[in-house]
C-alpha cells in the first residue's frame, strides 16, 4: 500500500526557519515525482514544486521560486520542504503527494498534510 | 487565480445527478490527462478519477469523468449526503512544467 507520512504540525514565529518532511513507503520512492502542495485557510490547492528523488531534479512553480526549497534523500525515502525566513502568509496546510506513473501526470496519492502556523 | 477554471459552487438534492466542469487550455487539458479529487472537510484530498475517466478501486461507479478538447467534467449520480465536499480537477501543464489545479467546487447536497 502506497503511503506518504508527513511530519507533525508546526508553530513558528516570523523570520524563523523550518523544514518539514514526507516519508514514502509501499513503492519505489526514487522512481516517482513528489509534489508539494499548499492549501491556505479556506482556499484551493497550489503546487509549489516537484522533485524526482532518483536524481533530485527539482522544478519550482514560478510563484514559489526563491521562496521555498524542495529536497529529497532517496536513501531514507524522504522528501523535504523548507523555508529560511517564514512569513505570516506562509501559514497553511502543506501536502506532499506522489505524481502518477508515466510522464506529465498529476497526483495519485496524498500525504495527510502538515499544518504550519506562523504567528508572532 | 487558478490555471484551470471550475464553478465555485454546485448544489443538488439527494438522489439527483450533478456535473462539475473544468476548463483549461491547449497547454494543459488539451494535451494531458485530467484527474479529479474529493476533499472532505478537515481531510486531505482523495483521488476520485485518474487519466480522464478511470476510477481507482473503491470509488463508486456513481462517479465518472470525461474530457473533450480543453475541458473536462466530473459527473456524480445518485447524490448522497456524504458527497458534500470540495472537488478539484488537476492536470499537467506543459508551459509551467508541473501539475496545476482548478479553484475547486464546493458541492452542497440539499
């Protein structure tokens, strides 16, 4: 069974750094793209970027380039999303998700989400 | 502003059918497969339809998907109260080089 298990909720202050994680199991982690998706309170889904754990090829959505860093460690089947200086506007639920097999596909499996709250 | 366009809301009575539309362009829906997700309150999205019209195991056949040109649709038949949720379409966008979403449609079962 494919599973993506994310790290727990975080409460941070503006300007602090943060790294959240997503551990995959039940499939060959290095062979599927992982996406990070943001959902702000009461809003829709936005893709921040994607990473191919096999070679760490990473692509950012234009709106998020330079705002976050996506990485992966295929040896421990884990992907990461990090910020170096959080803002209140980064408060949201962040999902990791697996892209379906084959090129140019969307998401087939989702993590449970990580709630990030940034408040002074 | 989402890349794909969905109506913000839809409503219908139990037992009836509803269709949710998703409009895109030649760089996304026109060239790639469409996926649909259901998001119940307080939960992660769940895959409903993949590759335009395929249902994962466990998804009732009341849910069906279709695609034509640069648009796609999700149809839900025999509506039940538990179908009240947000529904999102998604596909790959060749210009952006990644997956894109519709803004979501909130379905109310009256």
